[in-house]
């Protein structure tokens, strides 16, 4: 598989594709390593995960530069991504010694529960945030005593391959963590079909999520899905409009809009609409799009020429473009931050479909109920933001919006110490936070009779 630099469009490396047969061999290695890995004492497993995190930290700049090359992420963002991988490993390094069960009062004996690993887990990673999302599945799965197979996206395998090398260097046994670069219909499908893989963790499109559900159904294979999004950024008239407008571009255009949490539907109360648009335009035009290796760059290119064409299709000639930012000319897969504005928005594909690029749509609403109605007018339900100075309104709106991750007067979606996941077609299950271990363990109940 050819790895292409999104900044130049040039091939930077060729990576061998994992065949179905090689996938079977990797599963066999993982199964062979499973018994010994789950038997590692909790404190020792914790120390190995901490050593792994320390090596990621020591190679943070190397990993960040690799992501700049492979994914076109701005260097500051890429450093954050490598740091997030380190932090998630450290967070779950505390889990092996805290993976406790219960003692439940029952008549005639003692009842206890145990949290036991599933076995071998496959983590299928997308191309938009390769390092963090790899860590969100990998770290809790390893901490719980599972062996892990990672299939990175075809376009972005380089950091995953390097992280697997660091895991071995840190002392994780052979077979406990393996990275299998390959194509979804071949490597990914074989992981879903293989009876030795007990669980699939997938982040990606809703279409592929449906296909994985169908593939996992015959074996009743466990599944965590984090899929598409079409999130709303709701701005009430009483909000701090200057701050809401200044931050709105980054809630959509960060990572060039290639973010399932992107607040690409901006809903503004009608009485504040004109003022908000006046404030939003300079904020959008001020987004620094350019060379991701430059420290001042905030937004880089799209991942591929194919994806750029898809994003551009949502802004055809005659689209209601309110204003645009800027993007470099020349080679590379650039697309300028673009804002559409249309009170009659229902006919626009950009309103209903996940663009996964730097395109936002601003629409007015009348009151609280109207804002909730418009926000929920989507098949998705991943994230969103609410801007208001009224705490009661913030809580009412947050409870009414059908989304798994909401922020008030901010745009935060993912903190590794809190749960993350979506409603409706945005997925199944939750990742991260203290309860993520439940997704990678089985609860075993044991009753011990004490009466003859």
C-alpha cells in the first residue's frame, strides 16, 4: 500500500498489505499469547503499560513528525495526539490493580464476581486521528488482560507501526500487541469473521459500521462502534457572542473538518443571527491554513485527492456560500474553510450528511424548543455545544439534545477520563473513562456454598 503525503501528493513509503492468511496467523499468535498475558500479575502489567507510556513520551516528537508526514496534521496538533496516546496508556496503567469485582450478600454461602478478559480484541482505527483512537481501544483492552490486534487505516499506518515497535521495546511480550496494515474488505473483514477474535472496536463511517455489525452477527461477536456525526453548535442570544463566534471555526475546521465531533451545523437564535455572522466572518478568515510542519499552522490539508473531491461536492456552483477562509495553492489536498448560510437548509446535502471536511452551515432558530428540534433533526447523535449564560436553559437543552457528548460554553468532546460515544447512528457503546474496562471484560459470577 502506498502512503501519500497530503501536503505534496507524493508517495513517501510503501507498506506491505496484510493478507487474509497473514491475518489468521496474527490471530493465532495473539491467541497463543493470551493465556500468559492474562496471567501477568496486575502490578507487573501496570508497570509494562507505564514503560510503554514512557517510551511514547520519549519518542513524542518523532511520532508527531511522522503524523505530519502521513496525515498532514499541524505539528502542534500532532504533538497533542502523541501526548494523548501517552496519557491514555498512563491512565489505564492504573486499571490492572483496580479491576475489582463484588461480594454480594446471598443466603447459604458467599457470592463473588470477577472481571475477566475477553481474549483477543481487534481495534480498527480510522485515518483522521490515528494515534489517539488507537490508544482509546488498545490501552483499556491491554490493561484488562486482552491481546490486541490493531488494523490502521490504509492511508495512515505509519504511527501505528512505530507504536507497535515501542510496545515491544517497552517489554510487552510478542503477540500481545500486533499491528496489521491492510484493507478493510480483506484484513478488517477477516478480523470480523475470525472466531478467535472476541471483540471488534471500530471507529469510522456509519456505512462500514453497519457492515461490521452484519459480519459480527453470526458469531455474536461483541462490538463497540464510534461512527458518524452531524453535531450542532447552538448559540442563544444571551450568550457571549464574541467568544462563541471566535471559537466556532475551530469546532468545525480543526483537523480540516475531518472529525466526527465537528460542530458543522451552527444554530443561532434569530435575534442574534446578524451580529453573530459579523463576528464569525473574521474568525473564519483568520484560521491559519498552511504547511503543517510550521508552528503557526492551525489547519492542514485533507487526507487525499479523493476525499477533497467528496468535500467539494457539498459546495457546488450556486451553493449559498456566506464566506470562506483561505488555503494554499499548488500541490496538496487543500480546501478552504467554508461557511454556508441558508434559512431554507433542508434541501442541502451538507445539512443532512457528514461532510467530514471544513464546511459549516449556519441557520437561525426562534426559541429553545426550535433549537432542540433542529439539533435533533439528524440520524446522528455524537456531540454538540450549547452557548448561553442561563444555567437552567443550558441544562434543559443538554438533556433534550440527543447526543452522547455535550459541552456548555465550550467545544470539548473527548476527555480520556470521561465516557465517549454516541446516540442513534453515531454508534454503540462507550469508550474511555473509568467504565471502559467493562467493554473489555466478562463478568463471572461464582457462588460458594457454606452450608452442608
